[in-house]
C-alpha cells in the first residue's frame, strides 16, 4: 500500500444519518452509496444494521449492489450487534465489521455502568467474534480523546491481538485540539508499536469547529484513514467534512510529502447536492469547497484580479470540484433520447417507465424554464425517481389575495388508489395547502421545518423545498422540486407524510450508537 495514500472512510450513511430529522429510505441510501462509489471513496460505512430492520435492509442492499468500496457495518461490542453487522455486509465483495466500545471513565462509569476490566473483556470478545466472520475488522475505542492513554493502549493491544486491521481513534464529543490529538496518537504509537502495522484512523466531531483540523493533524501524526461525511453531517455539530479534507490534501498535498486520496474530486459538488437534497440539510452558501459561493467573487478588486489571472484570488478551480455543473445541457425541444443521454452523462441510468416519467417532468419544466441545466436534471431525477411512498399529488387550487386569508383545495391520490379532496383557509398559501392535505388524508401531521432553496440561478430557477413533519412523536423529512413553489411544497409534504406514517406504523426509533445500552461483560 502506498504510504502516502490516505483512505477516505465515508460515514454519511451512518453517523451522518444519525443527524436529527434525517431519515433516508433504502432507495435513497442506495442512491447515495452509488454516488459515493462514483466519487471514489475507499470505505462506505453503510449503516448500523442492528438499529432497525430498515437499517439492516439498507446495509444489505448496499453490500449487494455497490461495487468498488469496502462496505462496513457498525456494531456495538456485543454478539447480537456483530451478527447483525456481518449478516448485513457479508454479500459485499469487500465486507468490513466496525465494532466499538467506550474507553473513557466517564462513559464506562455513567453510561455503561461497567468497569475497565469489563471493557477489556468486551473488546476482546467483540474483535474475536468479528474476526471469525471477516478478515477486515475495524475497532474504535469510543470517546478515546477523553480516555486515559494507558488504558486505551491496553484496549488497543487486545484489539490488535484479536486481529483488528484498522484502529480508529474517535474524538466522539469534538473536544480535542490538533496538537493534543497529535500528542495522543503519538503516545498510543509509543505504547502500542503494533499500531504501525495496521491502518490508524481519525473520526473527529465538529463541536468546536475543529473536526477537519483535528483529522488533518491526525493524518500528520500517521493516520492513513479519515472518517468523514459529505457536507460534514453527523451527530450534533457533525463530522469532518469529506470534501474539505479531500481538497485540503488535493490542494496542499505537494507540501505534505505527496499525501493524497483516491477521490474523484470532480464528483464532490454533485455528491454534496445529492446528500443535501435527500437529507433535507441545506449547504450554507459560504460552505468551503461545495457552497454556492465557494468560488464567487463579490469585491471589484477580487473580480478584476481573477479576470486577469484566476490564481490571484483562487486556490482551487471550481471545475476541479465539479461546481461548474450549471451549464445548459438540454433545450425545450430536446427529445427522450437526448434526455436519457444527458442523464447517463450525469451518472443516472433511466429506462422504461421511469424514463417516461422523467421525460414528462422535463417537458413541464422546459416549458417554463428557458434553460434546463445539469443541476436541474439532477434535482428532477432525485425528485421524481424515488420509491413511491403512498401519496401522490393530483392537483391543487389556491386562492390568495392581500385582502383575505388564502384558501386551498387539494386532490391527493391515497395509497389505496382512491382520490381524496381537502380544503383549508390558512395563514399563507403554503400553510393552506399543507392543512388541506391533512384534511384530504385525514392525518394530523405537524410541520416542524420548512425550507425553500433555488436549484440553480436566475428568476426561473427550480424551487427545491424540504419539510420535516412530526406525527405521534416521530419525524420524517421530504423534498419536492418544481418551478412552482407551492407545487414543490405539496410534493415535499406528501413524501414526508408517507414516510412519517410508515415510521409510526412500524414503531421505528433509531437507537444511537453514541449512547449504547449498558452492556455486561461476556462470561469468561
Ligand atoms: O463518534 C464516535 O465515537 C462514533 C463511533 C461509533 C466510531 O461515531
Ligand atoms: Zn461519530
């Protein structure tokens, strides 16, 4: 293995998916995983299979269908979790089990209500069991950066003795600082020389805004795997942003003895948009690398400089991260064949009925928009070609005026195929439509979040709406895209409604690996 190659371990679908309000179904997770494979990440942590039957199904589907990267499943240090993780990833060409147990006294005492001796036993049993199934085993001492280095070293030695091939050192609560993390890793290398023979990994949270800096420091200290997530999503303030660490190494690699990754950087912007659209987590305009303004120059001095010579005020090229995807790709008169080809160039294979549906939506959009860009097509495909979740918008009518409250009537196709109508007079047109949908479906969901964004630039841009709904204590998000904001809102609402109802029916709740159940030590 090239000593300067830094492996990119993407945890968008596991740690990222644990972010509040994110709830991806199997189809969406597969779509993201396929794009991560196109992006060239080395490892996809596809989920936490024990968390729910849905999580298991998604990890299994990714393991079976996504080629290229290693597919990892997360497991706490107990035999049921490890069995579930193995059963979910076993059909992958390159499966990995990632198991973890806390090593900080604060977790051991208060959360697990265990002892250090118990943790040693749990780590040994977990890695041994995982290794009996799979050659590729990763072990993480959770909350490592708040743990006693000597005790952490003891645990790591056990993990190595049992055959772990990757050792990940999580900064679970985003507490460490770059120089402190470097010292911590250095001390572990001293205490456990065998760490030089396996891949050392970083997993840094962003509670103090240091996730990327800490991960980078970890790489400088010898780590050759970085765990990160697209757009930096993840528990609380999130994980290290994949696109930032990749472009940092890509841009400054020459000054870092040739450190590099295998990521196809031109896929970064598209991956970021896909994750944002499907999770409902918007990317701030000034977000490093993938934000809409990451390459925009507002001041006259900067614009003047860039026009004369791009490198005066740019350290990266927008095309190198794929942020130039707003070019015109199709015109109003383009046919089905041209659409299929354009979608193929964007990485989507769309055939048969799905192509007919996409073509119908494309024509609707092309009638209203002057230009249909690559970004519009991406939005349309991710909007239209999702799994059907029960409700479909048949039509709506909104009467709005500054003189009286808006009144909406909607027609909704219900899961049993029948048509239902509902009306409501609301505070605003969108509010009226949402309540009219509740009236039509007879489901009293509550709107928790509502966001609208433009897919591309210009007055005729497509609107991209995300909503989060709550029903009986469960939440789900939905997205909708249209040239009409009310249409996009109604589509987003109906998608979220179908999902949240399904969650309530299944009684689903995601257990959080950050807060594991107390575990008892295995019988010796
Ligand atoms: O933050 C953390 O410690 C984790 C572990 C499960 C690796 O996500
Ligand atoms: Zn984490």
